[in-house]
């Protein structure tokens, strides 16, 4: 399938890389308002780093949800394979770093 218009313009690795670096922190901020709206950012960050609690895994998963949604749109709906590769690469890198520091 040949991409046309804006899809062809934005089907580049950099779009996926930028989305991959921006969306997990936004998901983290969103998870703070859903999981613990009354706590400060510092307390919520410490809660995320505490490996003795199960909530840090929930926060990590919640943080990666926007990336999963972006992947759905890029890969399945818009068929922008190259941008999706960049998004997946950065998401795997961020998730790998998170697992190194959390477990």
C-alpha cells in the first residue's frame, strides 16, 4: 500500500522516536491523577521507585498505555510502519530501563 499526503510525510523514524520519549512521561503524569490525586509528584515518584510495593508495576503499565495507543494508530489504522518501528524501539528501551531500576 502506497502512503500519500501527510502519512508519507510523517512516516519517518523520528516521529516514532519523539512519540516514544514524550508519551510515557505523559502517561506517568496521567497515572498520578488517576491512582493518587492527592499526593505530591515527589511522593508519587518515590512510590514508583519502591520495589517492595506492587503499585510500581501498575504505574509502569499505566505509563506505557499512551504508547500502546499511539502504536495502534500508527501501525494498524494509518499503516505508518517506519514511525511505528521508532515508537516500538523507544518503548522497549524505556521499559527495559524501568525494569532495570525497579527490579
